[in-house]
């Protein structure tokens, strides 16, 4: 387990209006305060990316028929908030300010670690040691000794016979 030091979230807004241009303008006007909040909270522009823009016809179904409501514009941005360990209140401050804007969607909030290479290395070392200890216990329980390692595999539930068959007949 490791403490997350960053969060990635999607922030979106959609609006339906009589025309696509009107809906688009409303979405852009709502995105301005969102971007201002991010700048105030020192989120660099390189950590804000537009991930989708959609312009659709909006219908409603009434009495078995489809009725045109208008044109819907929708924009979603992905925002990465770094340095969560040194400034832990930063994310909650951003979230509080953005969710105060009416009809804004905040989705897919994911906590993560920016630099994971060393953690993956440690994880593999721990996994290998755990597998070795398990093999050693099985060998001792069966009155045998551990021999030369034949393979390493990250595939779940593959016994030695399956591994050998797979090596002889790769897909």
C-alpha cells in the first residue's frame, strides 16, 4: 500500500438550448469559472486537458412520440491535481469550489501515485519472495527440496504441465 500523491478527475458541463451555438456558448461560459478556480488553486494548464466535446440533438419522448427539445453541448476536461501529500487540502478545496457551480459533473475521481517505478519494483520483489516462501513450504511439506526455477509467470492458475505445454505451443 502507498499513499496517493495525486488525483485525476473529469469535470464536465452540458447545456441544452434552442441552437447548437447557444448551447456551446453556455458551456464555454460555465467552463471559464472552472478554469479560473483551477488557476487560483495553482493547477498548471498542462494538467488540464479537454477529453471530449459533444454537440447533439436533444429529444424527449412524450405520448409515444419523439419531441425535439433543442441542441445539447457537452464538454469534459480531465484535471490532474498534484502534490497532495504536501498540500492535502488542495483537492478538497478545488472540489468544493467546482461543485458549487450549478449543473457541473465531477466524475471518475481517481487517486494515484505520480512516480510508481520504485513501488512496482518493490512489489515484484515482495511477490517473488512470497512465491519462493510458498514453494519452499510446499517442498518441505512433501519432503523435497526446491530445484532450479523453470519459469516466472504472471498468469494466474497455471501449473507446471500447463506452463510447459504453453511454452511448446505458444499462441
